[in-house]
C-alpha cells in the first residue's frame, strides 16, 4: 500500500485516498453535512439544504465532493455515509485514518 492511501479496517479491500479526504474536510459546509449524516440516516439534498440554511445547488456541489472522496454515496436520490464508516449509536464517522466526532444533535 502506498503512503497516499489507508485501508479501512472494516473492509480491507477498500481504500480512501488521504489527499482527497484532506481536501474534502477543509470546508465547514462539508463538516456540517457529515455531522448531519453521522447518525447513518440517508438524506435528500433538499433536506440537507434546509437543515444547513444553504441552497440545494450548493449542497449538491458539496455532496459531489464528498462522493468524489468516497466519504458519501447517493442511492435513489438519498445521500448517506456508507455503513462501514458509521459508528452505531454515536455521532462518529470512522474513516480508518481519521475518526470524526460530532456533538449531539440539537433538539428540533
């Protein structure tokens, strides 16, 4: 394995590119999107846009970046973080070489 990739323990055949992950994590909106998806529930772009107070086109562009890095996928118009990265029962995402912890969801 090269220094540019790190295997995710849950699926040794899958690798995330560290450079892509670093690029994606450098944006506050993407952090907020990942926080919303950290519970493992799929969301539509329009739903995420409303939650974040952003336009659907902006959120869609950010979802594309998350998808490019392999940190999110779109299934039937719903975006989600693949289950292999979600830490059940916690607002955490484990990408192998980095663990993202998010504060408890705000009451709605």
